[in-house]
């Protein structure tokens, strides 16, 4: 069994093609590709998207992801939930699973705590029910502003609910706040604050929020070997054990399963 980790895919799974990921053909469904949020493969439900999910499901490995901020939460909620390897998942395809928030999974003898989500609320969010919707949209388009529409391209579920925070704390309490790996989309506040915030000043997407503060609490209280996250679109190791992933794929465990 091997566990691989990568960053935001945004529905582009070309990094898993054989020429980009030569380990692929040697893997089995007992090997895992873990995506640190912004999976993006559950978005508009188009035939193209269904085909992409079918292609991913047909790959030799099992795909796992935590949620990011660029996900269609209405559609994600429509998939059946299933307890799997110690934690709660949503089953998108037989071998594509969302690892839900505040869960602890055992993979290859290691314990993975998962807490997806990130804030993009500082980007203007329009509501179709707003009588000024058309005017506001026209104004943002004229200014070439990025904007999102509630329930169509943005969902409040991008940040955890109070129940999910409670679940996360209960899970960590039960584990004695001791895990092997932590997998999230955004980073704890003190790590996020290390990034160049030029982009944040333009988009506001990297501001401190309740989730980054919660993750900071986890960083202070939990014992863990390594923390993987995405969101900031880069590949860096920070303070030895905080690993930002974007398009890089890293292998956590050395052994691969024997298909024969
Ligand atoms: Fe992203």
C-alpha cells in the first residue's frame, strides 16, 4: 500500500496521466492519491465532468480528497455517505471519496486527521434574489472583478459548521490529539501569515478566519509528524513539517502494493 499526496486539482487530472505520473500503472485500488482540497471534479455535473470522474475512477489507484473552497457543496451533499477506514466519507465513485471534516482515517497504518474547507468570502458574492443583482453583476463585469454567485459558484459550506468543529474536537479528544498526518485545504493562521500576501490584498482570500484559527489551535495542541495543505497554489515545505502542495505529487509511504 502507498499513500500519495498532491494539491489542488481544480478538475484537471492530467497530472495523473501515465506520462506525468509513472508510478500509476504499478498501483492498485489499495494505493491512495490524496488531494488537499479544490478537487473541483464535482462542479457542474456536465457530461464532460462525468467523463472525467469516470476516467479518474478507472485509474489503478483510489482517489481521496478533502474539500476546498472551490467545490460545489450542493452536489457534494448529494452523494451517499459511508464510514470507511475509521472516518466518514462521501462516495463520489467506487474509488473516489471525499474525506469529510473532523475525521480520522487509518491508511497504511498511519492516522490521518482531515479538515477541509477555506474562506473565499472576501470576493464579492452576488445573490440572484437581490433586486440589484443584474446591476451589480454588470458593474463587476465592467470592472473585470472576480465575483461569485451564491449557490451557483459559491457556497457558505466552504467553511466548517459549528457541528463540524465539534466533531473535529471530539475526534481529536478521542485520539488524545495524537495523529500521524493532518490534511487540510488552508493552513493554520501562523503559517498562512508567512506567505506573501500580495495576492491576498488583491483577492482577500487569505485573510484570517475561524477555520485558520481553529487549525492554529490544532497545530498548538496536537502531536503530528507532518501537515499537508493546498489553497495557496505553491509547493513548499515550511518549518520542516508544514507542506504546501499544488501540482507536485509526493509519496508518503515507500512500499507499493503487489498487484500480482
Ligand atoms: Fe485552489
